C-alpha cells in the first residue's frame, strides 16, 4: 500500500510514491534506469541526469497524457511534483476570487515567465485545468524546445504559444502586448547571483545525494545561465518584475512568483508596497524537505477582481 505525501497539495497527482511498474508501462525507456535500492524499494539514480530526465518523461506521459517529451542536453530538468504544487495553489488563488470555483478552460490565460526548454508549468496547467498559456524566455533554444513539445503533443498545440524575450534586462516589457489580458502570471526566477554560486549549489545537491565529493557536477541536473542565475540573484529579478508589473497593472488579475528564500520576503514586500498594489498573498508550500512559497499581488480592488472573474471565466 502506497503512503501519501501529506505535504503536497491535495489535488497533486504525485502524493503517492512512484509506481515504477506503471511508469515503465507508460514509458518503457525508463526500465533500464530502475533498480532496487538498499531499502528494498524500486528507485532511480537521482544523480544521473539521463535517469532523471527519463523519469520526468514517464511522469508526464503517465499522468498528463503526453505522447512524447524531451529537452536538449544540459537544460533544466525540474522535479514534477513541486511544479504541480505551484499550479494547484494558483488554481486555489483564482478560485478564491471566483466563488470558490476553480476557473477552467482556455478562457483562462496564463503567462509563464521563463518557461524553459521543459515547458512543465504549461503542460501541467493545461492538462489539469485546460488553461491556455503564453511562455516567454530569453533563450532561443528553450523557446524552440518548448514550441516543439507543444507541436508533438496534439492536446497542447492549440492552447500553448511561446515568445522570445529579446532583452535580458526586461521581464514583461516586450512580451505583454498592448491591451492583452492575462489572468495569472507565474515565474520560477533564477535564484543564484553568479555562475560560481550556482555551481556551489549543485555541488551541495550531489553531496546531499550521498555521492563522492570529487565527482563532476552537472549544474542542477541541467540548467543554462538564464535558468540558474542572474545579476543580483532572485531578489533583483523579482524587484524588476514588480517594477515592470506596475506598468501593466490593469492587464493582469494576479501576478505571482516563487520566492526560494524566506529571508527575501521583506524586500519583496517593500517593493510591492512601493508600487501601490491593492492585495498581496503569500502561499507556503512544502515538497520533501524543501520549504518554498510564492507571493501573489494584484492591482485590482476586491470589486474589480469580482468583475474580472464575471467577465472572463466560465464557472
């Protein structure tokens, strides 16, 4: 009997331990990577990037109905359960201003800042709730990869689109078109301030997996510059995001971003206060031993949010 992971969102499909026979049935390529660990359980080597990528592929095929999924070598391969949690809590956020009913279908339009080559947030958000997505990224190859994932999966093709951000100093500028409306934005910002800091973080991760200290490290099991670090790190990226959000204040119901370190929250709140938002929410999430959270903000009053939901969402 599988034990549920109580710390994951109640609607998260990954609350139970991985059922490897089922996953192998959905994705036979996973089988060579599965072994019996010292505890007598089936597992994969989580320090092996190819094993992790193949596990992700199996999860996306099995739980989200994809026919195929792949990413280029050395691109970020994210843990699916944690990504799913963010999506489900975002659904709760929209429900809270929609009579406790989650708005579903492609009339709900979401912007994923930094979609990455993996396209995981749009996949989960669309397959779970039917939402439509625009994914942006500064990396041409990431945009090409995400576009290809949508193209080879007919269930995604009509409702997912992608835009290249031509300026690494811009976030919403150059992506959100004049008059365009979004119900949500989401973002998993680069949280390191330098390549060296990102390398140290990956070395810690390998050590935590019990591997030898001297073993060559694969950065975050894949991950390009734009995915892992930016000048000023997470705080500076979020500060710029908040500043730019004020320029499109009436074009989005809720802006949101992950904040990896709780120590950064005071700076985030200060920046939000400075631009005069009407509402702020912080939602705590836990995945395994990792504690995470996202901050959401809106420039709409309570009455304006209610009007927004009436006009745009089918209950």
